[in-house]
């Protein structure tokens, strides 16, 4: 029997899919392992994590079921204790009082079992995050939006470079990139996103999208100045009395660009995960004889 049918094989499969952002694929792989190998704490842990990262009430319920099923098999499993405690820390104490109340109990059990473990350190960070204040939330949202903006600008610059290469190569580069986009996962995740961006945004009608994406920070600054100037002019000329939304229309082009690049990224990453899942499943399939 091939090693891919062992618990280690399934764990490796779940880990690769999890790192690629394929939460649904992680759940499918974990369930397949449970069906084939029977109840396993490690696979219940992956199944629970595949649900928990979705940050949705229904998924949280299923994650709790998986955590509890795993702990019923191994009450001292560090991954299950850490993951379940983090899930409980995130729970709303008003909507889920029982779940929220379990957080300190699970945290204490983890500290007693392995105070120096990676899971204990991760849980300590989660506890600090659970105690965050209002301004911490605002700062984190600002950081997240800033990182997304940098992703858009980087993606737009890479697109401009790929278009120049394609033009110099007389279209051969574009055909090669299109082939990669048709078979994502043959290269790494970044290359898959890059190829998909070239495929989706290389047309002549997408030139304004490419330009605004490449100079996103400057475009936002100009849009905000135009918003302020337009609203001020409307008030001073008596077109509006106090507040106007008309000036904010200048923000629409940049918002559209952000959504377009984000959609391309999501589609490319989904293709990458689908291909990776198929490759891992194919490696597993020949072992079943």
C-alpha cells in the first residue's frame, strides 16, 4: 500500500491545500481521509480548521463538532486544544455563551499540557487579539486595506511588464501565459495569478483599468481632491445647501479597478487550488488497488 493512504499522507495533503488557501479542499481531503482510515484526531483537526477559517456561524458550528469529535479520541491533542480554544475566543459571548465560556478552560488545558508549544504561543496571541480595543480594529482594517492596495499596484505593474514582453515577443509570450492560465497550478501561485491577470486584462478596453491600477495611490489622492473640490463648489454655488454625494462619484473608477483586480486574484487563486487538489488526488488515486 502506498504511503499516501496513511495518516501522514492525508495530513500532508491537507497542509498543502490549507497553505494554498483552499479551505473547502481541506475539508474534502479530511473527510476523505476519515472515510478511508476511520476516526483520526489529526484529520478531525484539519476538518475543524477548514471550517473555522471561514469565520461564518454555520462553519463555526461544524468546526466545533469536529473539534469535539477529535478531542473525544485524544483529549490532549495540542492542535485540537489550540484550535478549539481560538474558536471559542472568537465567539460572541451573547450569542454563544457556552462556547465563549469554554475558552479559558481549553486555554488552561493547553498550558498545562505544553506551555512552550507553538499552539500555546498562537493561542496567547489570539487571547491578546481578543482583548483588542476599538482603535486596534480601525488600525487593523487600515493595514489590511493598505496591503490590498499594494497587491493591486504590484499586480498592475506585473501586468504592464508582461504586456511589454508579449509585444516584444510578437504574441508568443501571451500565448504561453494563456496556456499557463488554462492549466493553473503547473507553476506557483504568484505565476498563476500573473498569467490570469494577463489573460483577463490585456484587452484595449482595459487600458484605463491597467493605468489606474498601476498608479492606484496617486489615483486615490487625485480622486479625493476632486471629491472635496466638487462638493465645495456645489455648496458655494448654491446647487446644494449642505452635504452632497455628487463629488464622491470621482471615487467610483478607482473602486471599480480595485474590484476588478481583486476578482482576477480570487479567480486565479481558485484555479490554482483546484489544480493542486486534482494533482494531490491523482497522486493518491493509484494507491487504491
